[in-house]
């Protein structure tokens, strides 16, 4: 190899494949992860992640997404997160964000 010639670093992970945006047709086309986290001042906040599986697009949380809570019990926090997830999924099926 001649002096001064550089070779690139080996790639351990290739970039993600670009998937064209595809709308979800049914609720099965979405992954919903609803849980809770404790609040420092007492109570519980619902946590939520909604992903459209057809193109792996994260629908929630987004920048500026509202916090879910605080609620007095864990179950109320999870129930609130599931209710928000249901409305997000139904809204995306009706009017997909592509």
C-alpha cells in the first residue's frame, strides 16, 4: 500500500433500508407499548409508544407530546395511555401521516 493512501473504516452496521411510507390498514399494523412510571411527587404517569409496523414509523411520542398524568394508581396511568393509543391508531388509519 502506498504511503499516504487511506482506506475507509470497516462498516460494522450498514445504514437502515429506506422503506417507503405505507399506511396502516388495521389495528394489527400498529405496535402499542403502554406502561407507567412513578412520579417523584407521588402518583403515576402513563408512558406510551406507538409504532406503525408497515414502515416502522414512530407515531407517539413526538416532539411536544403531552405527558399522561399524574394519576393516583398505576392502572389508571396505563388505561390513559391505552386510550390515547387507541385514538392515535384510529386517527392514523382514518387519515394516515405519510
